[in-house]
């Protein structure tokens, strides 16, 4: 039946969505429409509106996978109608999830024997994984405190101020105080010494990040482990560590196999990783792995009798798609260790090209490290322009490069960040570099920015007449940018970078 034609009896020849009335009526935005519309019209209209979104491949703000092989796309599409939670109905899918958990646990050096099953679960992403890991720590700590006859109503968790917003969510949703080690200029990750100083008898764990969201840097988990071991000896508190390896968990094992950050360190009890970041699966998959089954309190696992089978589950959600889990297993067997190592090596090389090109300009200070997530975070050395202008101007060429301020107490530093993913080749890196240089040249041609700042005028009233034009220092400009920017990001963590 043809129902999309404007003139029904004009026949098949006019069965064209753009010749129909559906493209000249505005779509309802608040209430469900009374009538149906043809499927081709619905597809065309939505698809066209989505053209106004950014291009995911040029979205250099995100760590999340934007390209997979067509064979895997096929697998995803053919399994998109499977609900992962129907384990009895889809036992093979459950088995694939378990294989993924085992593979990741071995990659992270969990102390599991050859044929022993590792303890872990697939999640929607690292955020859910972190909620589960946090809950396990909280319950362990509460159980211990109860057994000792001590109060257990004031749990806290120690992190760096650079943690991703999901840690703030965990703290607020599950009523745990978040104790953040502040950053400082030139040091943008959690200082293990200060973190250990902050630990007290109510600390459920210290969370370290392998691949800070702000600059990709790996925190020193080994030093944290050593310092905490000492403190535990003195206090008997037995505080342990969670590693948020959302990005770094699929980088370190391949590029820095000798770096000790995982279950090789005795105090590391759980680790999360995003399958949809450098695990190289489209959005919707994360993992949390526990060192042993003793580190996951049994009372958090629900045994449900669902459709005739006993199902142990430990997730926040019940239903979820199965296709991302299947895609993760595809990547593991398709690429193997060799493939992941080559891809991570390419990403690191392309990040190096970009970093080198930016350094050559003499205008930028590189805030990211060579060892870490393959990304380039950079700030202006001078105050002639600000990073937000660069970010805005790069949009003209299609590039999405976020600009943001660092976390407290380094919030006067504003940076740009380019995440190098598998599908960001050297050619693209070189083109981006050219476009950054072009924007810089264009901005340089604008008249110099000496801004009349009322505040500064007032402060300097002793030795200058009102209305004097001031040339501001780099620091003053940075602070002004931060103040300006804060109006938009007040109370938001990371200013939208993920
Ligand atoms: C260090 C870190 N932890 C956690 C998350 C949250 O991860 P997800 O988006 O997989 O929930 C991110 C996201 O960028 C991150 O960078």
C-alpha cells in the first residue's frame, strides 16, 4: 500500500518522500502524533535531522569507538534483538560474556588458575562498572566495621580531583563522601602521597586512574600500593585500591607490559575498563573485574529465578542488549594480542606526530605525557588567544576538539584535547595540524587583545587613572577565561569531555 504520496492516485512514479506532504509538516516534539506516517518518510526525516549532529569520526573529544569492521557490524545487527539478561534462552551469549571476563582478567594479571573462572561482569560502560566496584568496597568496609563493633555510617573514598563525573555520581547516589586530592599547576593527576595522607578508618578504598580523562596520564598505582601498604601496617585499616582503567586498561597491557598497575599489585582488588573505548567496540560496553571472589560480597549478587533458571546477577540494570558483548568477543579473537598491540602502537605514533607538530609552533605547552592514553592535551604558552577560540574555529573544518579548564586547584589552566583513536590516521593528524595552524594564523592577524578590565582598573586605582587599558599577564588572562567559562560549566565535572 502506498500511503506516502501527496496525490494518492498519481501512482508509483510519485512515491517519493520529498514529493510527499510529510516533508512540509513540522514533527511533533512533545506529544505522540495522532496518525502514522510511512516508514520511508519517518526514516528520511529523522536521518536528515541527524545530519546536523557532528561527524563521529571527526569527534576528537571522545575516547569511544567510532569505527568497526563491516563483518562485526553484521554480527551486531544480527544480534541486536537479543536481550542479554535472557541467559537461559541465549546460553551461548552468556558463555561469550564469561569468556570476555576471563580474557580481561588474564590480561590484567588476576590470580586465577589455568581453568578457573575469573570474577567479573559486563556492564553498560565504565560508569556502571565503577558503581558496582564502589558498592562492593562499601559493603566490605561496612561488614568489617560491624564485625568490629564500630560505626559504619560515614564511609569515604579518596580520589584525585581529576576523576570523571561517574565517581561523583557514585559518591552522591550511594552516600559516600568523596575526598579529592587537589591538582596543582604542572601536576594534573592524583599525588599518591597526598592520597594516602587523606586515608582514614572510614575510607572504603582509594581510586586511582589509569589514563586521566583530562590529560591521559597514568597515575602511579605502584607507588600508591607501596605507600598504602606501609600505612595499613601502621593502622591495621586494610585499605585497598580500585583502578579506573576506563581508557588505559586496553592500552597499558599492549604498549607498557612491564608497567605494574594491575592485579600484580596486592592491594588492587578491582579494575574497570571500557570495552567501548580502547576495547574497540561501539558504545554500550564496559567491564569490571575483581581480584578474587572474596572481594565481591556475596550478598550483592542476586539469584533470580527467571524463566525457569537460577540466574546470578550483579548489575544495576536488568535488560540490556547482547550485541556489544558479542562484538567485544569478536575483537578479542579477530585481533588477538598482536592486533591490539599494533593498533595501540599506531595510535601512539599518530599522537606523537600531532604532538611534535604542535611543539614546533612554539606556541603550545603539551600537558599530556608520552606514556599514557594516546592523546594530545595542550595549552597556550602566551595569552594572545584562548583555547576556546581555537576549538570554535576548528568546527568550520568539521573537527570537534574540546576545550576545557583543568580540575581544582589547576582550574586556571585551559586546554584543548585531541584523542587519537584507531580510525584517526596519520593523514588526518597532519590535516588537523594544518587546520590548527591556519586558525592560529587567522587569529594572529586580528588586532591584539588588550582588554579594558574594570576589576583590574579598580585594583590598580592607586597608580593609574580610571579607564586605563591594561595588558594582562598570562595568568590573569587564564583566570579570566576560567571565570567566563565557569558560567557555562558551573557544577559540571569535566565540562562534557568523556
Ligand atoms: C577515567 C574515566 N573513568 C570513567 C569514565 C566513564 O566511562 P563510560 O563512558 O564508559 O561510562 C571515563 C569516560 O571518559 C573516564 O575517562
